[in-house]
């Protein structure tokens, strides 16, 4: 398989997966292969993992798995941000080491050195702003304000009730 065919297949597959993950729960796709693929990608493997852990380790294993899931996915945890920064820094280091020495050339002018660095700085700045700013807390007092500012579209953000505080969750 040549490189161009590989790129088309890769991006086609990625587009299908992103579409299924974003819109698989939409009412228009209920009972279709899209909703089944969404279940398969997002939920089936979790069910298989929980079943396997319960068979191998019993209820204690399930408690440990639930605690690990809560720690990694449902609480303040900087692991993903640290992993992103490590990947980001590694990519920039490779760019600095292998691309900067090739610039300028007959295909890319000298300004690419500055625009590439500016793009990296801008991306890092917006990541830091997003990481350090408070997303806000939805309370009984401000729930209507957040629901008006972030309406649910029933496609990407379906209307859901928070299981803890029993308030409607804004679409964000």
C-alpha cells in the first residue's frame, strides 16, 4: 500500500470514529449502526473489562477498578495535562532539532522560523489559560444562567441531569 492510500484510509477511519463518538447518542441515530458503533467504541470494552476483573478478582477488584476510574477520570487530576505537555515539548524539541536547521530553504522562507515559533507559543499559552482558569461551579443559584449560556443541542450535548446534585447539566 502506498503512502497516499494509507493517509486516505487513516483519515477516513478517524473521521468515522469522531463522527460516531460525537453523534452516536443522537436520537436520529437510535437503533442504527451508528449507535451500535458508539456503544461498541465507548461502552462495550468497559463492560468486558468490568466482567473480566470481577471474574478474576471479585468484588475487591471491582472496587479497585472503580477507585482508579474515579481518580483518573472524575476528579481533579493533572496526569493528562502533564502527558500533553510532555508530548508537546517532545514534538517541539524534534521540530527544533530537525526542522529549524533546514530553514530557510527554496520551499520555505525564513519567516517560517518565526511563525512556527509563534504558533507553538500561542498554542502553549492558550493551553495554560484553559488549564489554569476556573470552569465555574453550577449551583442551584446560577444553574439557569449556565443553562442559558450553554444550551443543550441534543446532538453533542444532550440534556442530562447531574446524578449528584440533581440539577440539569449545561451543554459544555
